[in-house]
C-alpha cells in the first residue's frame, strides 16, 4: 500500500509546481548595456568604460538612496558624481593616458551633470522637501540621458554646442486690401 502513495505524492507535487509557475511573476529582462559607438576608437571606448564602471555603481546606489530618502547617502554620492566621476577634457599630471576623443558637447553635458548633482546634494539637507529630492534626481537623470546620447550619436569632431540657427523667415503675405 505504501508504494501506491508515492506516485500520488509525485503527481500532487508536479501539479503544485505547475500551478505555482502559472501564477509566478513574468521574468523581467535585464537592462542592456550601452552599445559601443562605431565612431569612437576602441582605445577611447576602453578608457571611458574604465572610468564609467564606478559611475554606474554610484548611480545605482544614488537611485536607491533617493527612493529610500537616505539624505546623508544622497549628499555623499551626489558630491562624488559632481567632483570625482568625470571624464577629463585633457590629460592631467595624474593621467598616464591621453583623454579619449569625444565630442565637445559630451563635456558640456558632463558639466550639466556636475551642476545637477550639486543641486541634488543641496536638496538632501535634513528635513528638506522630499518632492524636491525627486525633482533634483530627475535633473541628474536627464543629464545622464543627454551624455549617453551624445556619446552614441555625436562625432568627436562636432563643434561646441550652440543655439540652433534660426531658419530664414518665409516671405510675409501681402496685406489684405
């Protein structure tokens, strides 16, 4: 009689597993990495990847800190982003390699990131407005998108960003008589 129970238990367990899988949350795909732009040399891409690895970790931690309203951590990470996690425009005495060849617009957007990160750090004062934290973090992430877009799509020989030139005005229609 005991042997007849084993198939029943196996059948019951397999049924439970199939029910569980039917109600399991759908698998969320992992985010893709930023693709490598063809117009940037492999050496420059490697330099940027080395510098941006820590930046990605800092941004992940900053997002978690903002959601958790962890103001001391927000201040520390925002200042780190503004002051330390930047791509140099020129080689400094500490750099052993020349700077990567990037569009000038990249550095302008990077300056915007530093400014936005400083605003976020300032908003993280104790007892401050939680809504302001969200708005300032949105400013930081907007610059991230701008930086990534510039890296992917703009050429290193692109001129410094300027205001778009106005299009020539169309001739005005003759006044009605």
